C-alpha cells in the first residue's frame, strides 16, 4: 500500500517548542508539507528563517493576524505591514490574516482591522499568492472578503476553522472557497455535522498547532488522525481523502497564478 501523504495547511510552527522535532514527527505520520503562518513582527522573522531552512517542507505564510492588528500599537502595525509588503515575494501564502470581532469590539478598531486586511490582500493579489483567512465572530464579513479576493484575482482563498454553519458552507461551495478542517472534528458535534457539506474539491486539513484541544497542544502530525476521522465521516477510504486533499491544496496554491492581475 502506498504511504498516505498530508499537508497541514495552517500551523503556527514557530510557536511549537521544537519545530525541527515537530517536522520530523510530522513526516513520520506522512505530513510532508506544513503552511507556517505568522501573526506579528517576531513570528514573521521566525517563519522566514524556518522557511529558508526547510524549503521543501515549509510553505511560508506571511501576514499580520487580526488580533495583532488591534493589540499592537498602530506604529508597530505600520512597520510590520511594511515588512510584509517587502518580504511577501518570499512567501507562498498570505496569512494569517482576517478579522476578529472578539478583539475588535468597537467601530474604530473594526475599521482598522478591515483596512489592515485589505492592504495585505492587495499585496497578495500583486504577488499572485493565495490567502489564508481567520474569522472569529465575524464569519460572514470575512467570507465576503474571501469571495471578493477570489473573484477579483482568480487566486485561491482559504477560510480556516470555518466549520460552524451549513448555511455559510453552501455559499462558500458556490463561490469556490477552500475550507480547512482541524482537530475540532475529533470531538465537536457541530463540526461533524458541517464538514460533510463541504464540497470535496474544496476540502483542506489543518491543525492550527499549537492551539490546545482536549487539554493537549496540537501538533502537525495530528493531521493523520484528523484525516482518518474526516474520511470515516464522509464514508470514503482514507487513501482517497489523502489524494483528494493533496490535489486540492496544489490547486489552491496554483489557481489564478497564470492570469493577469485584476486591479482592485
Ligand atoms: Zn491560526
């Protein structure tokens, strides 16, 4: 039997204590590729460093996280944005970007978060790279940004941890937006009900490591277990799920990259 291959499409690899060990453990479980997303100035540097050390395993995600966008001073955010714009040619993905209304609770911080997001999306459009979105407590607003980005540029858009609503999944399926499923699938009824409604051609897997689940910090090798659960839930062979999610991820990375940029 062929070995199963997986990609962790959303991971905070720089926040794991020993990233090298995490990469080795992941490989043992067939997790050959990891999208390492950044959050703020320090993680941007760490992830660029990790990406240059392990170029065949790590896909570099650069971006300022929506929580960082409102927690850091505007001055630091502006500097970080300049770094992102300058270093984006070294990245394969824009992320983690998005909106977060748990942290942006008033109108001015929400407006600022949206401005920070849209500036980064413009640069991703210019560099012809896909975008990885966060959407806590503002799923519909972020979904609309993702759809607009995809429609205007032809580039891939991925909503991470977006498994709360079948109604929204119907919209993302029609719009061709990728949805990544993480370890919540292991123990959350709501996630288990929503995941089977995701178009099989738009399904990706992630761990969001090292976010804690069930009292343990997630690790990229958990993708293997997530994959087995998803396959069981969908009633398909795990080998088929592995082949399809890998093909989906390749399509997410490559779509729209040959087309000419459509200015926003
Ligand atoms: Zn994350």
